[in-house]
């Protein structure tokens, strides 16, 4: 039986996240408020509208952080959510495949499941979860330094690189997350994430991003940190 995690206070984290501005070509993923959390196993589809999807993602992220945050001493920080992964699940570096894997890292977490996800899998999510299977001790908390989904307008089923101002706006959320969970070490996935954290005064170890042929190097570098 999985022990109950210690309680953590995420109020400052949510306040910081909600304060991050979003341009017209950036999708706010967690709008919907905290009072309408979706229970485990509930399904929210496209018919529920953007608010319903935001409530689901917010509930999943809250559940994820409360489950893994109290024990974590490391935050693994990506650049931004991708349309195939976090934009569906609300959990960084987690696509539908990892969310629902009965033998995966999150098998014992009752996440809510979107009814009409935009994609069944994301390559980077698969690499990250596979690499973390060999992690020693409590899993790192996963996060994205810019918490909204940047896309190439008008197509939301695309990804674009966050602008420098966007990653600067998102950096305080990472700091609030570290404060909430008590993490002492930041690992940046990619140089852009590392630069964004550095601009906020956060010294982070950089590892290769798993996309675009970087999977093997990312896995090897992460293994050296575990």
C-alpha cells in the first residue's frame, strides 16, 4: 500500500503560475480554478470546452505535485509544454501513453483522463519516463519553465520556441515550485531552459534535450545525476 504523501502548500505556486501572461499564440493550460477539481477516472472531452480541459489539467497537476513533490530534492525543468503531451494531461513530460501506462511511473496515481486528446503519445515523454525508471531515490519533479503552450498561430497543434520574455515570465513559477516542495537542485533540459533559470538567479545543471536525436545523450547524462 502506497503511504500517504506529506501535505505541501501549493498556494504560492498556483498564484505565480496564474500570473504568467500569455500572448495570443500561447495557450493557457490551467485556467478553470481550483474549486472544480476532476476526480480520478473522470473523463473530460472537447465538448466540455476550454474551461473543462483546464480544470482537468489543473487537477492532474495538483495531484501529481502532491504525490511526488514532498519527497523530491530535484526539479527537472523543460522549456515549454508540447501539444502532444502536457497540453493533454497537465503533467510535464507526460503524454497519454505515460498517463495510462499500468506499469509506468504513475501507475498508482488516479489521474483524470481527457476524452479527446490531441495525440496518443509524445516522443520526449517516452524518453524521459524511460530514463527515470532507473532513478535512485525519490523521483524528480518535472516542470516547464514557461507553463503555457506556445504554438504557431493559428494552429494549436504545433509547438514554437518560447520567446525570451516568456521564459523570463515563467521562471518565478519554478522558484515557487521549488519552495513548495523543498527541492534543492535544478536540472535544465536544454540550454534554453538553463538560460531562463540563470536569468532568474537559479543555477541549474544542463542536460541534452531528448528531442531531435538527443535521446541517448539525455539518458546518459540523467543517469549520471541519479
